[in-house]
């Protein structure tokens, strides 16, 4: 009895796996090569965007404070 159950479970997993692979191949929006190229392009854009933001952050802080800097400031939280 148990061996028949095990065979049925394994058969179900194999059929389900093949159906899943077939669905992925049929409904894939783009090829893997195009997906990797798109990810590389977005990575480059996001790195440039964050580098520009990091470079401009101290200047924006000084401008918002009217050109003054606070110096060393310690914040105590209780």
C-alpha cells in the first residue's frame, strides 16, 4: 500500500514539475539574455543616480541651513 502511495506522489511531482516548466517557457516575457541585459542597464543607472545623490547631500544640507554648519552634535535619546 505504501509503495503505491509513494509512486503516485513521485509521479504527481514529476508531472507537476514538467507542467510548471512548460508554463514558464510558454509565458516568459523575455529571454534570459534580454533580462540580464536589462538588469545590467538598470544597475548602471541606479548606481549613477545614487552616486549623484550621495555627492550632493552635504551641499543640500548646508544650503538648507543657510550656509551654516552645526559642527559636532551629540544627540542623547532616553
